């Protein structure tokens, strides 16, 4: 097979040029990183699970009319997506207090928030992804005021859909991060949900037991990350009958 053109290699994924202009192939790696790349491990099977889970969530969004970059899954580790002009922000929605919100405002982890909060962080590893205000976004031209309003709406719609989906399988969606990109249609920009939606980018707690089923398992060394992600995939019925083999199995 001809070598594909590498566009970008990040911490968790690789982007290759897609088969048609305006498309990309997103390859999901097994690498897990935390604390701005300070902790790094290879978690066998993580890429396969995130590829499948991200497909599932992006399709769920598309089914209720929320535009996403997802076109189709190509194989266990790759999906075809629409190339977007990425807005350099991480858009976080929070339903319960956790992570940086508890650290910043001294709240107890798990406190239910009076309403979902939408926050913006500048996507810049060298600065540690600092939180930014809408004022900064508009003033520095990362997005227009109209796009900021659209991003808030989009993020809240995504929150409604995902919260319901997770609740249906006994999981609380505590918070999550999405990345949003622009695509151009007849010279007009349209915002779409891009990147990935997976347990890497969400906080997911089992409603009954409180068990953490997301990347905090890795961040705080709470157990086997692949087991937690497999449990999420299992609840949505996404596992083949025998689960994803962690290691290639030798068939005699
Ligand atoms: P990071 O860059 O934070 O290390 P990843 O390893 O997940 O993260 O890399 C994926 C990169 O691809 C991110 O920089 C993300 O913004 C970018 N990206 C995701 N979806 C698209 C898309 N549809 N078009 C263009 N770029 C995308
Ligand atoms: N998040 C993410 N990528 C990041 C930062 C945060 O996917 O670079 C997700 C994180 O998994 C959580 C939500 O965004 O679901 C809010 O994260 P928070 O601001 O609490 O940061 P953290 O405590 O992880 O530093």
C-alpha cells in the first residue's frame, strides 16, 4: 500500500491525508498522557476502544441533527473525518464539580452545579491550556462573537444528548471536553464537533457505585484504564461477543 501523507501526530491520535480533498484519516493510538504529557504510558487496546466509542457518540449527535466531522469508521483504529479549520479552544461542559473547577474554586468533588457550565480553555500545551474568557476569544480573534454564542449552544446540546445516553446505561456525565472546527460551505463558515468524544475527554462515574470509568483512572492510578473503557463500551453494547482482545491471539 502506498504510504499515506502524515499531517499531524498528537498525543493520542495521528492525522493522515484522506482519500478525497477535505477529508482526513484519524488514527487512534494506545498512548495515554496526563498532566500536560508529564505522565505517559501505552495502554493496550485504548485506541481501538476510543475509535469505536467516538464513532458511537458522534453518530448519536448526528442522529439528532448536531453536525460533526465523522464520516465513517474505516477499521479498528481509524476513522474518516471531514477536515476542519480547528478553533484553538477546548470547550468544557460541567454538570458536577470535579477536576480543575474544584481546585480553582475550592468546591467539593461531586457537587451538583445549579446549571451546566460552559468554559473555554486555550489549546496550548506550552501554556498548560489556560482558561480564557469570551472577551479574550473575541479580542484575539480565535473566534467571532457569533461563533462563541454558537459554540455555547452546540456544547449545551451535546451535553443534553450525551448526559441522556450515559444516564441510560447507569453512568453520570460529570464533565467533558469537545473541540470545535469550522468548515466552509458556499463561503459561509459552519461549526462542527470535531476531534473525539471518548472516556479520554469525559469524566464518567458509575451512578450506583461511583466507580470512575474515564481517564482519571490513569491520572490517579486507580486501576486498569482499558478495563474501565471496556466497561463503558460494554454498557453501550459495542463489544464483539468476546470483547476486544487485549493482545493479538494466535489461532492454531
Ligand atoms: P493533541 O494535539 O492535543 O496532542 P491529539 O493527539 O488528539 O491531541 O491530536 C489530534 C489533533 O487533531 C488535535 O490537534 C485536534 O485539534 C486535531 N483535529 C481533530 N479533528 C480534526 C478535524 N476534523 N480537522 C482538523 N484537525 C482535527
Ligand atoms: N479535558 C480533556 N483534555 C484536556 C483537559 C481536560 O479532555 O486537555 C477534559 C477532562 O477529561 C474533563 C474535562 O475536560 O472531562 C474538564 O477537565 P478539567 O478542567 O477539570 O481538567 P483536569 O482536572 O483534567 O486538569
